[in-house]
C-alpha cells in the first residue's frame, strides 16, 4: 500500500443516520467508503462483506456508505433510509445525491470502495465485488502501523419496526394460503387468505420469491444463494439449488422450476425430477439485448410469471418488461440501463422505473385475462399491460415501493414493501383494501436451523 492523496471532506452530503461529522472526527480510525446505490444488486451483494469487516475490526474500522443514486426515486432521503433499514445496514450512510463526493474521488461505477488510513490519507481503492480478502489484508497492514484510536465509536441510528411485517419483499398464493416473504425479519409467513399467520419459518437469509407447487413450497433464500423446498406442513425442508448469486423469484411450469438469478443477470431452470440445473437465459452480461435466450443480455431479473407457454419477466435495472417465447428473448417495454420514467400508453413510448414484481392474468374465465400486472416499484404504482392492444396503464398509485405481486382469480395481492403491509385489489369491483395480518393462536414456528 502507498499513501496516495489527502482525503476530501464530506461537507456537501446529507448525513442520514448519524449526526454530521467532519473528516477530523475520524482521525485514528481506518475508514472504508462504500459508494453504492440501493437498486444495484452488486452493491447489495457487497453488504455481507462489509458486515464481516465491521464485526472483525469493530474498534479499528469505520464503514461509511456514500449513496449515489442511479434512479430518480433513489435521490430521496426517506427512500435511502428505508433501504438502510430494509437491508439492516449497521453503518453510517450519506446521501451524495449531486455526486459531489463521487466526483472528488473520481468514482466511475457502483460499487466502488475507498480505504482511508488512520491519518486521513487514501491508501487504496477497489471496484466491484469479490474484494473482501484484499480489503481485509490492507486493513491488517494499517493496524500494524499503530496510531489507532480504539475508544472512538460511531453508532448509527437504527429503526427497528415492531410490527409483524417488516419490508415484505414478495408474495405468492395458492387456493387457500398466502406466502409472504417477511424479508427484513428473515422470515417466511404462511397465512390464510384472511391474513391469519398459521406458520412462521425463522432464521432465513433475506427470503424473496416463492411458489406453491403440488404438495410443496419453493422459496428463494436470497442472501444464502439457495432455493429451498418445504414439504406439506412446513416442518421439513431441503436445499434444491445452491451456489446462486441472489436468486430473487421463482416460477414453475411442467415440473420445471425457473429461477430469476438477479446477481448474474440470468434465469436458470431446474428439473424437479432429474434434479439437473442449467442456465435458461442470459450470458452474464448486464444490459438489454434480445435474441436467442442464451445469447441475450439481461439486467437483474427480479420477477417471473408464465402466461401460457410464454415466460414474462421483469428486468429491474433496465426498467423493462420482457418475455421468452420459442427460445428467444423479446422486450415489451424498456430500452436500456439508463432509460426510465413514468409514462403510460403505447409500449413504444411507455416507461417504467425499476419494477421488481410481475404476475399474469390467465385465460381461465376470471378477471384480468391476457394482461400482465407489473409492480412498478420506484414509481410506487401497479400497472397493467394489455397484450391485446400493447398499452400499459396505472391501476393503483400512491403505494410505497411495491416489490411483490401475485394474483388468484380476481384478487391481486401486493407486497407494499416500504409501508410494511399487504394491499388487496379486487379486479372485479376495483376496490382496494389492506390485509389484516394477525398471528393464529395455533401458530407453528420453525427455525430453518432446526428443520430436517
């Protein structure tokens, strides 16, 4: 390591979860700056490494997140604070919405990390994921030089929601039950359609999308990189797929499990009988490129839903609705990584802003047939795409970061994530209501650590 330059101060950014500090306040501490934005899956996948470093070097290291927004919705203080709480971030975070600190450090991409020594000098920089070992080695070298003040402790303000739901990420349905991924509490809740919680699975790792299928329930245990299968009464489980990078949603058709792997910008498929797994779409390049499914570019696929033989999916980072038909990827709405907005109308001009969830209206005689329902998350809306005329329109607005959506017959079930609630929308009479979540007196609770 070599001292490079004196560190610029942080005077132009908004301090979100700690009183404002100056660079001098960090003297005697090693400081790791994390330039991130909360939409970015690569940024999210760096967080566990930061947490490990914070715990190991609790008295020597201060991690400071410098949030630099990609999307318009990410510029707002309250949305970043929700992201801090949703991802259980335990370090200081600043809102650098004008990219002042970003520019002073010459940052070019998310995520980027800068290491500052105990005297206030920049000593190293790191780009992307996979730098844990290098950062740790550099911290150990700095500690060996001495002059560390172990008495200074910087404790950010944390918001611990006491309600049953805390940032629910995804929701799925069967005839009689709902499965709610209570993501920030690392729980899976199985409820009746009236909202009574009958089963709770604890000690998961940021659970997201799931699907009921036959006598089982399949779930993305996202930060563990796994897809889990729960049997019958949820008292038993198995890992069916592992070593995935942030699996975010599932869909099942004809005994094939499709997995939206957000972290590598791909969709996988898993055969429930042969237990074989393979890439179904995407070549790991982030972007929007149509064509043969294995040559296509995807960008953080986060929602999956079949309509007939066509697999519709949400690509969050390109703010797009896309589908796979006859082995080819096609785009319905969306253009590229930095083209987004909030425009209804014909699909050629329509724009979304980082959608996360999708569900389809089957042609089964119930409401919403031949339509695609999209959780347009950063626009705080639910939109419906009509395949018969190629137009999309808003049907629900004034939500708060809706990330999950499911449909059963004429009812939409929406995980209104930042409001800690499940919204119901009856497509027959267009009435909106809230699901009253309450725990059953006969609630069965299982820790994933103790399940066979």
